[in-house]
């Protein structure tokens, strides 16, 4: 029984992590200053949102999750 859950976790964890990493690479394309205009504040907002979400998800894995807050939609 446990191995079945382990294999499912490995399969889904791998697949979903690859998707997150791919999306981060795509986000990195926005760093091209010849194609896009952005401010330091824009960059800060993006990375604050990403880092906050990573911290939240890590807490879930460590069973440290506080009461669930309503998720705010990200917008620059």
C-alpha cells in the first residue's frame, strides 16, 4: 500500500516540479530589456510573490501550515 502512494508521489512530484521549473524559465524570458520595460518594483513584486508561495508550500510539506488564507490573484 505505501509503495503505491510513494510511486504516485514520485510521478506527480516529478511532473509538477518540471512544470514549475519550465514556467520559471519562461518567466525569465521577460528579463529581456530590449523586448520589455519593467521597474525594480515590478521585479520585487514578482519575486516576493514567488518566494511567499514557495514558503507556504514548504510549510505544507513540513506540516507547519497556519490557518488557510484566501489566495490573492497576482497582478503587477
